[in-house]
């Protein structure tokens, strides 16, 4: 970006649950080299050096949505065309904002946390209510305690109540998709072997958007990835960024 001239594109990157902006740094560096402006907000309660921090347990979903919305405001001042791209809960946040803002040209939702794998829509709605209402429990991502698949900057545990609030956001997007598509485009990037999130609900949402406005949605399902939810983080032992990054770039640019 030269002088005061706007960038050709501003991209907001939303990290996943219990992760932090570092997750996106290698990918964002490529965007910046290609003349894009990049905004990577740190979600509330995330990114502390103490990986067993309990601060995240006090976070509310509306705070996550507010921070992401502020990031889009910043991006809108950097370029005429704004794209929001998020992973997991970041993917559902991207859809939530796209349903509410007409200045988002494209939302790229990567393995979004629309619902829990193998649960239908009604069961997910019940799970969201239960998780967000019952007493909070901090659950280890890796019960073995080895934490081999957890990024060195990610938390080792997650709070069930915040997870439930985030699931409510995803299920809210699913319900809102029934009558209308967002003003901009929404693209989904899914892992066929995702062990955590419900691809069928994401695919149904894409069908609803397309039915409302033809051409508003692209859906890419990668069937050559391992059974791994975090398909973005380069520190994951099962990372396939050589496969995933180009597909994300293609959806961002489309």
C-alpha cells in the first residue's frame, strides 16, 4: 500500500476458539505481500501467555461478535472491498456479520462451528442451550495431557459455557439462513473428514443462500485432508497448508 492510497482489498481474519491471531500470521504475510491490508483481531479472553488461563471463561459471545465487528469497521477504512474470513467459531462469526453488514463483499467460512458433528439441527439447539446454561466446566482438548496437536500459543482447555454461547451463534446463523442470503457472497470451505463440526448444516445453509440468491455461495469440500478440525494452523502435526492456503486465497479473491 503506497502512501495514503487504499489497499486493493482488506481482509479480516478471525482465529479459532482458544487459539490466537498467531494462527493466521503465515497466511496473512502472503496477503500483505500481494498488496492486501490485513486485520487480525484478538478475540476477548484469548492469546494470553498462560496457556491454562481461565480468563476465557468470562467471555460472552456478544463480546466476540463486537470485536469482530470493530475489525470490519477498521478494514472498511483501508479498502473499498472488505472480506472477512474465519475458522471454526471464526467461520460462524463471519457468516453472522455477513448477514448483518452490507459492506462485506465476501465472507469465507472455514470449517464453521455451525453445529456439532453427528447431531441434527434440533439436537444442536438443545446442546447449545445446555452448554451455555449449565455450570461451566473447563475441558482439556487432549485428555491424555500430551497436547501434541495444540498450538504452542493455544489454550490447553476450553470452557463449556463459552462453547455453548458460540454454538448459539452458529445455530442462529443457520436459522437466519432460511429466509435470506447476505448482501455479499458467502463461501464455505469444509473438510470432508472434520471430526468436530457438522458439515451437513453448513451445506444446508449454503443451499438456502443459493436458493435465495443464485451465485451468492461457493462451497468447497476438501476430501484429501486428514480427520483434523484446525486446517489452518501451520503448527498442527496434521497440517496441510500447502493444500488449504491456495483454496482459501481463491475464495477470498473470488
